[in-house]
C-alpha cells in the first residue's frame, strides 16, 4: 500500500514512522512535517533521523505548516515528547542535508500513484492546505486516515478536546468535508494502544535492527511523562501508531460510520461530535470513527514489525 504521512514527530509519530518503514505491506512515498508536538524544523530533523537509521534517505521530506490557519502561534509539548521531540535522543539540528522539498511537489506524487492513502498524524493544517491548493489532485487520494478527536470520552489537551483537532479545528473540518473517505482513530481507541516499559525492553532485546537503541529511551521517556499526567498509568499510548496499524488491519478495527463535526471556537473548541443517539452506522456517511480494536493482535503484530530487519 502506498502511503504519504503527514506528521509532527513527536514520540508516537516516530514509532509510527518506524512501523510504516519496517512494514512489508507499506511503501512510504513521502513524509510531510509540520508544527505540533514540536516546531516544524525539529519535526523534519526527527523524521530525517528516523530515515537515516532506516537507510531510507531516498524518501522525500516535505515542508509543512508552522501554525494553524487561525494565525495563533503554536504551543509545543516538551513535557510529553522532550525538548527536541523524541525524548532524550539528540538529533543533529541542521536540517540542510535533508533537502526539504516544497509542499506542492506532493501533487506530482499523487498524480503518479493511484490508490494512494494519506495518514495525518498531527494538526490538520498542512493537509487542509493541500486541498486549498489543488483540490483536483487531492480528489485522487483514496482515503484519509486521521489521528484526531474524542467521542463521548475526555480529551487530552482540554477536558473535552483531543490535541490534533484542538490545534486547528477549522482545518480538521475541511478534511472532513473534502476527503473522499475519512477514517478517524480518536482517543477512544488510541488511549488504549499502550506499550508498557516491559514491552519496550522486549522490543530492544529481540531485535538487531537499526532502531534497537532508541526503543527503550524514547518509550521510557514517554511512559514517565504519562505517569506524571495520569498517576498509576503503566506505560503510554501510541496514538499515531494505531492510526498506521489501522490502515493495514481494517478488519481488526471496529468502525461506526457517522457524520463528524468539530467545534471551531469557544470553550469547547476542538470537541468532535457525531449523532450517537443510535449506534447504527449511517450508510450515507463517508466518515468512519474507530471505536474499538483488537489490542492483543495490535501488540503481537506491532512487535513483529518493530523487530524486523530492514
Ligand atoms: O492527541 C494525540 C496526538 O497529538 C498525537 O498525534 C500526538 O503525536 C500529538 O500530535
Ligand atoms: Ca502526532
């Protein structure tokens, strides 16, 4: 499957990228880096570091947005992802060697590749901008898979809003309006996609691949951050990883088709909602909300992929 990834690495984004790069059924065509967990240059450096470890510097990195469409300055989250975005890992700060490409070059990729799927793992600004710039090209994209939202469960960045949708709710609504088929992995499921510290250790000691040295430090960093936020929590949720997993394992996910809206302003900004007065799928909805998944299969399959040799 041909995949274009929009992201803001970020620890969970980094693990999602590693999974996509190692997955035998996924061909990563490009990575678009934007503001979110960190600023966009740091995000691009981090994506570049993962590509270097993977020996895949042939995969292009594209320039993304540095703030939401509202024009507010972005807020970053060093307390969760570390000062430089991937926990204690220090990455060379000079992104010059990465040759970051213009965003508009992704339209060529889209035109050339039928059945392309896009994963959006950060704020929706850059992907929304792609629709603003070239709706015709974007209409060729088969599916959008978005990590975002929280339905009838608490948010993470506010009591009711999830961070990606809260970061740029206008752009999230644009994707919902213009994507051909939109699959959401909201907090309802991603909060349950947990790795424990023991899981990190077993990843480390069961592989000789190039990522082995970073599994323990970044997963431990992220788990410590979650332990402070949610006392008693054992491990941390890998939100963005579940989004990529869901693309290759749709049958392991439970989706409900419902039309989704995101609140743009006010105290409820970023809140995602749909009509859950009945729990039947709406046959006319092009939005699909993940409300459950097979956690045992997730842990086993992710383990196999993250311990593969390149
Ligand atoms: O709310 C979780 C999302 O916000 C994830 O994509 C995480 O990486 C952050 O961007
Ligand atoms: Ca992210």
